[in-house]
C-alpha cells in the first residue's frame, strides 16, 4: 500500500510528459522478455546503440570514428558497399567489437525494410538510442535525372524518402530508449533565410508539391512537378529533411520523448559528396570556400559537430536546427545561451561551445507544406506511423469513462451523417494546378539556351560517376534543333504543300480503289445475269418440248369429242408454260437493272 501511495505521489510531482511516458513503456515482466534483455546487456553492456547511414565516407565516417573513440557507443553503419566499409574501418582503426556494418541500399525501399529487419534481429531487446540520417548524394551536373530502383529521382529517394521510411520503422524502438535522439543532416542550401540558401541559384522551393502528389515517379523527377534541375533537387531534399524533423517534433516528441533535430555542420568542400562534379570544380571549390567565403569546414571538424549533437547533453532539446559560429566568433562560450548569431554560421573554428540554435526559414516552418509533404511521402513509401497523441493520464477511471463516451459519440456522429439539406461532410475537394511563369519561358528560351550551349565547351566532360548509376531508363521527349524564324516560315509553307500533295495522291488512290470496286461489281452482276439467262433458255426449251408432246396427243385424239377436249386442255397448258418463260425473262431484265443501279452507286 505504501508503495502504491509513493508511486501516485511521484506521478503527481513529476513532469507530465515524462511520467506518462514511464507508464506507457511499462510492461508486465515476462520470462522471455527478461531473457532478451539479458542477452542485449551481454552484447552491448551499458553502451548506447547508434545507427548512422553512410559511414563509409565523408561526414558519416568521421562521426562514427568520434563516437567509437568515447567507448560509450556501439555504432551500426548502414552502407551499400560492405567491402569498402571494411577497408575504411581498418584504415581508421575502428573498434570492430563496437562497430557493425550492415548492408542498406537507400535506392530501394525494400532494402531499407530488410536493413531494419536485420537490425532488429541483431540488437534483440536493445532499443535504438540514436538514429542519424546522414547519407546523401549530390547530382548537379546532368541535364536529366537518374532513377532509383523504385523509380524516384535518386537524390530525393536516397537523401529524403528512404530516411523518412527508416524513421517510421525505428520510431517505436527509439521511444523505448532513455535519451533517444533522431538527427537529420540538413543544409544551409535548404534554409533560404541566409546568403548560402537564399542567395545562390537555384533556391530550394517545393511550391505546391504537384510532382509529389502525382507520385514523383519516372518521368516525374521533381517534387514541385517542374522539369529536372539536379542542384535544386538536392536542395529540395534537404528542405524536406528539415521540415520533416520539425513535424516529427510536433507530432511525437511529447508522447515518445524523442529529441528530433536537424543540423548544418558547415560546407565540407572536400567531401566525396562532390564526387559527381567535374575535376576542376573539386580542385578549386575548397579554395574558394576557404579564402573567399570563409564557410569551409573540414571533414574531421564536421564529424565532431555531428558527434556533439548525438552526444552533448545540451543537444537533447527537440525541434532545433543546430549550427556553429565559426571563424571570428571563436571564443564565444555563451553562444548556446545567447542563441548565437545567424550571420556567418557554419564556418570553421569556434569549438565545442560555438553551437547555437539557428533560425529557420518561412519555407521550413510552413505547416501546410509540411502536412502535404508528410501525407504524400507516407503514401509513396508505404510508411506506417503511430497515432500522434498528446500525453494522456494513465488513470484507469479515465479509460473506462472515455470508452463509454467514445461509444456514445459514435452513435451521435452516425445520426449527424444521415443525408439531409446542409449535410456536405466528405464532399470537399481541392483542385491543384501548377504553371511556369512567363519570365521563366522567355529567359529559358534565350539567355538560358545560350548559357547551356557554352557549358559543354567551358566546363568539360562529366565524370563517369555522374553519368552512370541510374536504375531505370530516362523517359525524355526527343529534342529537335530549332530553325531561325524566316526559315521556319518557309519550311511551314513547304510542309503545307507537301501535305496537300500527299492528300491529292491519297485521293487518287481512293478513286482507283473505287473504280476497281465498280468493275468488280459489274463483273459479278454480268456473271449472275449470264447464269440466269442460260437457266431461262434451258427452261424455255423444256416448255417447247412439252408443247410438241401435247400437240401429238391432240392429233391422236382428234377423232372424238374427248380428243378435242384434250387438245384444248393441252393448248391451255402450253400457253401457261410460255407465260412462265416470259416471267423468267422479266426477272432477268430486273436483275440487270438492279445490278446497274448498284454499280452506279458504287
């Protein structure tokens, strides 16, 4: 009894969300559950379990190394090339007792699901403490899209859609941890309230999500529904990640305790992320970022920043977009408390205490677009999310009364749904459309075409990695070269006369076919007439023979009255037969006339 009173007092004094979360996760102990938890403790000890995508190179590689150096984490690296991962782990001296590489091809939703199944089998009863969605590709060079296994533009599936699905599959596991965190690697390019995001073309903009609403599947490459732009697709994917992080915070932070956040670690100009850019760009871009913009960050420092958000107790706050004050802001130890400054965020330097909560743009915070992005991404990926409920009291009385009230409410709703004047529930719809601006058309047809014409000459050949790697063929309309205006007019006239000539030739061919049909019809009628005439002649000959026979009978019977009567009867029969022959000839002439009429009609 004393324990029950103490528990009730604890619930009253404790913060509401954490108290309800404790009750939500509490389960009646079972033998099987205890065995599973013991096995997890033997495998992982007191280490936290971290899942990172893309640990074989770049930011993910350095973050994994930083986590492993603490000795407090077991890292699962989700990679598509296990051989490469094994080599990298050996080169970087990973503690393989605390690092487990697992295959995951983010180009395929099926592969993501298989990875999660393998992870759950591997970790047993151990909850996932950190999910770091880091892997990304950048494909700005090609004028057309490369496609995933599922038929989506690769940057959108690898960077966003597959991580969206993975989060849904691991959300319940994260909710079981004591200090769970879900971290999305965003970008300044997806946040257009800064120079890096709002001053460099193209600008991240999902517009009305017309492409996503139609499935964003080959040949629809962009979420906004317009034609492909590789650089914009990358920026849009980062915008999607940052928006999703905010929406996850709104939906699930209170009921699960998971801290959802996004980060921008700085411009890692020497990262393999730029492997699909031309060689000269990869050579000079880091120099430009170091000495012109000051936004350059090395892989090692960027890895430490992502590690900080996963490790630092200050970063357990949810709904935050983390950034760092680099360069001239070094030494500002109170940056976190004073919210830092937005200008210049992301540059190298500054150290551990230069972290701050960065401001997010209107696009990132747009609730309507967030809602549509969530809805249609869920449909495309077939993700399943738990109901987004605010914390509720675990009181048994509330559950009983609530069940009774819900039943009564359902009855009342059924009454209100009966058809009658004014009942329009469920009849609303929204007509969506998208249109390109006149300026885009004019500029694209003049300056844009000239710029694209010079691009091949100035920039050089694309690397093989940029051209290859698509899982589906590109569906593109054939592009014909345009002709100058005067020449186009001449060609249109020639095309007109050519069409007229073709029409005349077609008419002559039709006339020839008609004449042949008439001749064939005439021949058929004449043949039929010949057959009928021959039959008539034969029947007439039979009549004449019968007439002669009757005449003989008349002569033989002329001596008596009966003979005279027989002669008269025979003569009448002969006349009847002659009339029959005349009818046949009349039918022949009628058939000939009908055949002639048919021929004329043909």
